[in-house]
C-alpha cells in the first residue's frame, strides 16, 4: 500500500484541461535535471537521423519515483505509465501533445501495489499537454507547460482550486463509472480505495535525436480519500517524491526519421495494442532500487 501522492500526473482528466496560462512556462526553471541511473538507461537513443520533425506519433514512458516509509525504513516505489503521444505543432516549435495512456503500473511495496483498472485508465484519456522546443537538433531544450491532471474531479482552475475535503463536495465525479465516487484504486488484494486527485507535473529536458526526447519530472499531487473497503487503506505512508529518479522518455514510433513503425496491422494508425506489443523493445523497463532512498529521511 502506498500513498499515491506522486502517481504520474501526465494523464488526463474527464473534464477539459485549459490551455496553459501565459507565463506558466517560466515556472519550468524549477525543474531539476534528472540524473538517476535509470533515467539514462533505455536503448535506442542514438537512432534517428537528421533534425527533429515534431509532428507525428510518439510513444511515452513516464516514471515517477517515491520513497515510502514503512516502520521507519524507506523503500522506493515506482509508478509508471506507457502510451501514445500525438504531436501536433503550429510552427514546429510550439506544439500540443495528445496523450492516450495504455497502461499504468506500480512496483510493489511489501507485496502490495496499486492496480489501475482499464476503466480507470480509460477515464483519463485522451489528455492534452503543451510543449515547446527551442531547436530541432540534438541538445535542443524541450519544455512542457505545467500539466494539471484531475482524477474523479472537476475544477474551474486546476492549478489553484482547493482539493475537496468532504465526500459531499459537488466537484467529485464517478469518472470510472463503477458506482463509487471518484476513481477506484485496487490496493493489491488488500482493499479498494475511492479517491480524487489533483496533480501538477513539470517536465523539462532535451531533444536527444530526431526520434528521442528525454525529460525530468517533478510532480506534486493532492489526494482526498473518499472511502475504502477497509479502514487501513484510508491511511497513508510517509511519501517523499524523488525527482532525480523521475523521468519522461518520448520515442517516435511512426516510421519517420529512422524510427520504428509500430503500425503492425497497416491500418494507418498506431493504437494501444501495438504500443503494448512493443513498448519493452523501445524503452527500458523501470526498476526500483531501494538504495535511491538510503539518504532520505521522512522529514
Ligand atoms: Ca468511481
Ligand atoms: Ca495499426
């Protein structure tokens, strides 16, 4: 069981997400460049020829690291998601990314991990984020607008509105349509938790090649637990986000610029089935390492 406090946020909401307010991109200066060993491990980064052509179909792997404290000992928990990412540019520099999350997983902590149902994942799709590059050659900066994501919740301003604190809050929605308020997270075989979450993710990184972009992530999440099938699941472990080991990798997968073409059935589009058939060839599977938490204290 873990705290979900930093489950990756580059995921969608049932409500519409507004365009990034002017000036918010400047906030990206707070992003710390990731230096986690896992963040540089995946393969294929040397592939790709020529300059970046933004428009096209990409795949993403997003990894969020947290150190969770259980009985005074810290363990790393990774949450990761994999999906499709359609880049659409206006001028080759500013663009929007329309994401479809295909899977969300979490590494177990003491044998238990959050399990996300397909209905839960589907409730987040599609999701739009906004990004910029300052060039098209390797080494150019890639930056995302702060990306709000709401689970089981609507807000007028997802950046500033307070998270609900009462079950009766009218902003709570059953977005995964399971009859329980908010979204349902299965905590291993232990219990189900009904919750709402607002998270904001900031990502900044580098164009590595025409077909590869890598960024660091900082995510902040506010969670309100509405209820659970067991009382123990209403509590939360102490949870320390680990931005140094949290990262986003984007890989072009539409066959252009030397990228793999994942359109296996040649229907002119790439879907989640095709992404899921190949994602472990494109990305390195994230692996937790409790040593990442050895110097972390709970407060
Ligand atoms: Ca629900
Ligand atoms: Ca296809």
